[in-house]
């Protein structure tokens, strides 16, 4: 795996790159995390030699790699995918074939976007200034918010972005449900969200109320929690759309409305 698009392109396409030694019948599998444009550039150079190309970025870090539990997000030459599948199965616990070159890169970036938002939320929780007798109250209010509210917003963003770039949102649900930030919420709520169905398990209006209380708690100890504040604004917007009594996962509709409003400007 290589650290960035520039390195991946140089190793594959540079003056002494891998493409110089490729020919028909050979294949090149790139497991680096790069943007779709770079992956397509590499793919074009590789296939110009007559060789086959497969992008295969992974979801998972050092420990999953050591344990053979990576998730491969592949796209490109399907015959090469089938040829290397036994090797991928040694290194990973699952693999997805996503079609054209660029789709694997896009899926990896969407997954990492959701994961990055999750880690950011956790950092704000860890640095929260618990004072006086607020320790247990803080845990009782903020931990559920981290799990079920702010995370739902980033998950919603991931679903919408995956669909916008031509990926199957249901596949994103499956990938995330198997990865480092897997949670029952994803597999439980994801399929219904893709169908725009929100049968209430926990009403959105109650989730927004909890957000409001958490923000007041944070303010009482002069602690900024901007990700929760941003989530609260989206839940308020969802309430204004008449979704108060729907499940809290209906917050995705507020995101849809925001995207549509921005695109029409």
C-alpha cells in the first residue's frame, strides 16, 4: 500500500514504474487509497500495455491486516478480480466487486468520511470538561448522542454521497456494517433509510430534545461540541419538514432538502 495518489501513480506509471514490465496476460492490483481520477489514470496506463488492472483499496488498518480481516473494495477488470480472489480471501474477511475503475476508490473515500466524522465526535467526547457532579449526567446524555445522533448524520451524508457518485447505498451499508465502526444501527436503519421509510423506533423529536439538553450541558461547563451543534440544526430542520414523529433516522430527509436547495441556487 502506498501513502498518497502521487506515490501510487509514480510506482505504476513512472519512468521505472510497474507498467514498464507489464504485458498481455499479466495483471496489476493497486490497494492504495487514492481518488478516482488517479485510479483511472493508473488503470489507463496499465491497460495500455495489454495487462489487466484492478483497484482494490481496503477498509481496515494494521491489526485487521495482520489478522487477515481486511475488506477489499475492488473495481476494474472482473476476470482479474476472479483470478486474485483466493489471494484476497487470505488477506481479508470479505470483498466487494463494484464495477468500473473509480468505484472502489469512491467507496473507500465515503467509508473513510463516515469513519472520520465518528472519530471527530469521539475526540470531542473525550475532551469534554466534566466538572462538579456532571460526570454521570454527561455520560448518560452524551454517549447515546454520540452513538445515535451525530453518527446518524454522518451516516446519512455517506448514504447520499454514495448514491450521488453512482454507488449502491445498500453496499455502503454492508461495508460499514463489517468495518471498524460497525454498529447495529447501520444494519438496522440503513436499508430503511435507502427506501426512505422511517417507522418510529425512537421519534426524531425526542432525539432533538436530547441534543438540546446536551448542548445546554456543554454550555454549562464552557465546552464547545460543534459536531453535536451541527447535528442539532439538522434535526431541527427535519422537525420543520413535519418529521417529528418519524424515526430519528429521518434526519436524512433534512440533508436531502439541504442538498436540493444548494443545487437549485
